[in-house]
């Protein structure tokens, strides 16, 4: 399997993880899950990093540029 396809799969996984984190944030804010404002802040920052990584990896995957094996 080409490394660009692996990049696309990682981007998809990161996007799905960001949807999961967003759902957790909504549940904490509504009160159905325990947690405070610090947890919401932490999870929103994590959500931002996951979305940024997913968009970056997806962009490079569509462009056909390998960024994973260049750094490892």
C-alpha cells in the first residue's frame, strides 16, 4: 500500500477522533457527563489539533506528497 494512502487513512482516523471528542464536549457541556470547564478547554484544544492534523494530512494526501516517511 502506498504511503500516501496510509496518510489518507490516518487523516480519516484523526477526523473521526475529532468527531468523537466534539461529542464528548457537547455531553460535558449539557451535564450528561461529569467534567468542568478545564476539561472542556482541554478537549477543545485537543479537538483543534486533531482537526488541523487531519486537514493537513488530507491536503498532502490529495496532492500526492509524502510527509510521513520524510520525518521518520
